[in-house]
C-alpha cells in the first residue's frame, strides 16, 4: 500500500496507515455482526472454514488487528488519553452520555447495590507539614502517625499498607479515653438534649468542662467494658433515676441551679426533624419499620414514602424545606451540634404543611374506627383515644370540655369540614407532641 500511494511526507504516511486501519476495523465489525447473526433465530450455522469467515480467519488481518487493538501498540489509545484529544463539543457530548450510563447503573431497578470503597496504597509518598495550612508552602517531611497531643510518648509511625487500620486502633486504644468520652457524651446529649460536656465539638481547654466529670469517666469505662455496645449504653442511661424523672419545676432547685447543670429535672427539648417526621408516621401506623437499607428516597416526595427519615436522600445543593425549617444538620460541613431555633416559620409549617394535614386526616380516621358512635360519650372516648395515642395520657377535664365544645359549636355552613381532622391537626402541632420532657 505504501508503494502504491508513494507518500511524500510523514503526514501522508500517517494518512495511509489511518485508512488501512479504518478498513480493518470496519471489516472486523462487519464480520462479527455476520457471525453473531448465525446464532439468531433462523440463522444458518457456518463452519469455521467457510469462505464467509475469511475476514476472521485471515492471518494477515489477525496481525493487523493485533497492531490495532493490542495494549501498548501506537494505535491503542487508552480512554483517559483519548478524552484529552477530543474537541470541546465531542467531549461535552461524551460526558453527558457517560453521566447517563452512570445514572442507569445507580437507579435502574435491576442495578446491584454498591458502596464507596477506599483502597490504600502499599507505599505512601512523602507527607509534608503545610505552613499556615497552605499546601503550596511545604514544610518538613513527616511520617504518618497518631496525634502527638493525645499521646504520652512520641507516637510510632503507621506501617505502610495499613495506615488506616493503625489509625483506627490508635483511636480506640485502651490508653485513649477521649474517644469513649466523646461517644458517651454524644449518647447522653441525644437523650437529654444537652451533654455532660456542653461543647461536643471541643473537648479541649477552650471548651466547657464536664458538669459531671466522674460520671463521664464512669460511662466511658462502662462503654469499653461492654464491648463498645451502643445498645448497652442506651440501656444503662435509660434505667437511671435521672433519665426517668420528669421535666417538673422545683422552685428551690431553680434558685440554686437555674441552668439545670445538676440535672434536678429532665431537660425539655424539641424532637429533631427526623424524629418528628417519624413520630407522626408512627402514630398513624404508616411508618415502615421493616425495610432496612436500600436506596434513599426523597424526603418531601408526593405521595410520601413512609420509610424512616434516616434513609432520606440528602442533597447538598438544595436543602429540603423541612430540614431548613426545623434545624436540620448542614450537609456541607461536620455538624457536632445542630442549631436550636424557635421561629414563626416552624409554627406556620405545622399549621399549613400538607404532610401534617394528611397525617391528621389519617389519625382522625383511626380514631373513628377505634370508637364507633355519634353520642357525646363516644366523642369523649374518641378524644381519650387520641390523647393516649399522641401523648400517652388521658385528657384532663378542661381539655375534654374545650374539645367537645369545639366539636359542638360549629355552624351549619362549616359542618362539612372534618372537625376531627382539625382537632387531630391541632394535637399533632402542639408543643406536647413536638417536645420531649
């Protein structure tokens, strides 16, 4: 071919080879298609020696295809290199198709579950101290090891190939009580609203000292003794007298300890956003507690997905209205303690949210099914069922009187409105349901 074309420059040589390999590639694809059609319904099976398989059997073409496709040859361009050679238009089109394929892998019904995996290199390149945190200003070279400030002696460097494993072992080491203190303080704070250390993101000298240092160390030791079992820590705390007391005011104690540092009463705190949503689904018998794991769901989808909120998808770019209104954690940063605000938007959401109104309608139907009848006594029994369902107690005399008066004082024009749904809505949006005491 080179003799026939007689190229006068290397550019023309490249063009000759390009045309040759293009013809080889085209012929190979056509041969593969023809061979695959033999296996189709009604296709004629040909022997390997059949002349129609000449393209596949040709030793010359096999050699050309080896030069064309085999890794390491000049014509074999890896994908990573090929992408850099494309122009902007083709590159953008390719990126869009690649994103579509990746989305298919993630969201197709038959796609297998997958997770992010980190692989540690057997040997590590040098680590440097960044002066003033600037990666462009490198200081001295250092070895990967545990924090010097949390070690009694000079910490030993982590072994190559298991640096992450050595780090984990150092974090949970018996001579490192800080990790256990942080864990039990986090558990305590989720039960009481405040931790034994009021600054969960700062256990150092600038943070607030623990209100009960001996208790903190006792719980940290118990955590290690119980095999780091979170369930055992929950059981230990919830069986204590301090957890089982109510949020009852005591004037004498208030004078001595106005901030309740000594825990003379149960601190009253609002349910977090996820617990509030799950609680509303639980009281209406809608919460799905059986499906564990799986794909995330949209928190505010319509119709709702009655799964536990822990499985909701978190979009770091678009924060859900429910999360932003009720102090959800900031997904773009580490949040050791969520902000606690009381703003009008929370009340407006409770009164106008379709989610809460729908839960109230379901709750009203459950109450109607639980107590059948239209008499005043039936209404009182149905009201008692609602209070037991939502608050774990019976209504007092004043609450019964107010509720029955509400049900009986409506004008004929408003009798079409589902009064029980309105009443259930008011009970769902109340502080007694939203707060733990």
